[in-house]
C-alpha cells in the first residue's frame, strides 16, 4: 500500500465469529480477549490449559485443549442449524440470496493463526477445507490499530516494557486506553485491556515481518538490531522492514541514540540521552540507583520537571522518554505523565523479582539477545553494588534458538562480563532444527575465554539441585535469563530451600 494510505483489511469486526488456533500464546490471547470483550463470539484451541486460557474462558471464550480438525465441527453443526432455521423462515418473506449471504457471512468463523502454526496443522487444514477466511495474528492487530488512534511500539528491544509503560501512563491519566502487549502487567491483570477511549496501545513485532501491515497514528522505534537471523539475512533487511513501517506512521518517534534509527529513518520527534545529538526529549542530572533512576526531563530545551522512574538502568530511562514524548504529543501535562510513570510496577519477566530465601534473591528476565543480557546484567550490577545485602550477580542463561546462538556467539561471549558467576544450559530450540550442530557447551566455551567462572549444566529440568548444592550462596542475586522455559526452575529451586528448612525445623 502507498505510504500514509490505510490498508483496508478484510477482517470483520462487526459480529462474525473468531477462532484462534494457538489461543493461549501471549500475542494471540491478548487479541482474543479484546474481541471477546467486544461481545463477538470467540473460540480457540491450545495444547494446554494455563492462567491465560482460564482468563479467556471466564470471558465466555470456548477453548478446545487439542488442535484437531474436529474443533471446527462446532461451527459446521451450528452452520447447518442456522441454515435450517433460515430456510424454514423463507416463507416469512426472506429471499434466498439474503439467506446465502447471511449464512456465509456469519457462521463460518474467521480463523486467526500465529506464525507458530504450520500449514500441516490439522485444524488449519480443516479451516482451509471449510472455506473459513484465514488471517495471521498481525492482520487482526492491524485492523484494530486502524480503528483507533493507534500507538504502535516497535524496535528490536524494549517493546514490551515501553508499550506497557505507555499503556499504564494513559490508563493512570484517565484516557481509558485499549492495550495489547506481549507481557503481563498486574495493573490490568494480564496482557490486554479494553478501554472506551480513542487510543489503542500495541506492541508491533518485526520478528516475522508483519510490522509492515500497521498504519498507526503514532509509531515508536526504540532501536534496530539483527535479532532474528532465522528470518532475516542481514541488518539491511531488518532496516527495510522498519522503513516501510516508518512511512506508514502519521507521527514517528525514535531513539536518536541508536545510530541506525538516527541515520536510516525520517523521525518527527526524537528522544535520547546523548546531549550532543540535541534530542527533543532528554534527561539530565541522572541518578541511577538500585530501584530505578531520578532525573530532570527536558522538552526541546525547556525543563519539564523531575521524573522518578521505578525501572532500572539507562535503557529503561530511554523507554520512559519515549512514553513522555507520546504523552506530550497527545496533550497530557508533564505532572500527570510523571506521577503516572512513578507508580509503574513493571512487566512480568522483565527484571521480575520472584522470591527471596536464604539471603538469595531470584529474578526472572526475558533477555535473550546479547545486548539485552548486557543491559540487564548492568542493572543487576547496580543493585549489587548499591549493597542491599547483595554480594554477587549469578547469571543462569538458557540460550534461545540455534540460529541466534550461532549468529551471535561472539557477542554472547562478552555479554556476561558484569556477572560474577555464569551458568549456561543447553539451547531452547523454539521449534527450530539444529542444522548448525551447535550446543550450549559451545557457547559456554566461548564465554569462558572472557570469564573465569562459567559452568555448563545442560538440563533445565534438574538444574535446581545443582544451583542449590554447587552454586548459590547467601547474598546472591540469581538472574534467570532467557525466552524459553528456564524460569520454571525458579519456583522449584525456592521449594528445595523451603523443604530443607522444614526438615531442619522438624
């Protein structure tokens, strides 16, 4: 589509049912929740129940806990019943074309799939055979973004935190936004919120190239790096995707600290922490501390006031500047923005504290790219060096995807420099085939050439005993890093300490 022209999607938001294949995923469930809360008929399937599918069922969504062709019989039978009912009503003056039209329009569901659903999926094949319209998750998101004043947050890192922060700021500022994010936020009990206001805040993902479908009123680009070598050959392909998206935003806000964003995109509003680049929004007198930061905020050379940010590290101060830029663009007072941001509690799996026992603090973080690990461990270092009865940063990392591990092995090798101890598990495949012949032990060796204390423990399912008996000591900040299933070991490790304590007590 031409830049600036809204693409007319054929997704129907006027009553036709939706069926989501893989409804329990973080991106899919948010969309399912928004359409269900619009009182549209919604169903879906997933392989297992979770707190997310429980939440959807409480909204009246029909969830099938298997992915098979029979799930669509639910509609086939309903369609036949409807057809009979309508045909028997023909004598009351309805004409046949009307019936056929009504029948095809409302009975068969619109089927929504994520990138994870393969063409060989039996449910997908049944949908094709039935003649259901089939959409990618991003088609539905694009249709929703176009219906509202859409605020779409994109970039390689920081999307979930930034979109959650912007959503929270608007929510606290009484703007009543609709929010669709790729992480869970306690303020609205999940990854989506339906509002009555004109704004929709959404995370826009480049990982599958679907970014190009969106035409938001305001677009934000946090940074641009290669993170999905399974999808893109090189950085230039990634830049091309962001340039198409940039052309489709009515107002483009970008982080000027990032050289690619600065050089490759025509930004309308800039933010950043490098004063030499004269960003529109910046911060001075910054004090980083173990719980976040405190700073003076400037708008085009004028001091707006003070920001108390409860998110750790420099990267999160930049994320907050993008939120301030959005707030000011839509006309919020700085006092309203700053007081909203100051109470934000963060997003799950982003430096999320999961427990403390025996003087050990357990943190769950989604970092899976070298630069994410670098900034997350730098934030951890700040917390330990600020004393807080903490002595060491212990990084436990589960590499995510063979392609990413292979592509960035040198960057990973130096990303752990600020940790005192590093433990590497085997690679989480995320469904990828290991055509590279690479394992976690290769990554461990690469890190060991820069770091003295690195251990390889391949088994996530039994790592807790190793951590308790060999590694963890009172005063440790235990950082569980990765986008896979490593974080399941956190409650199990805590439990080991609890059961040891109860044995001592008894």
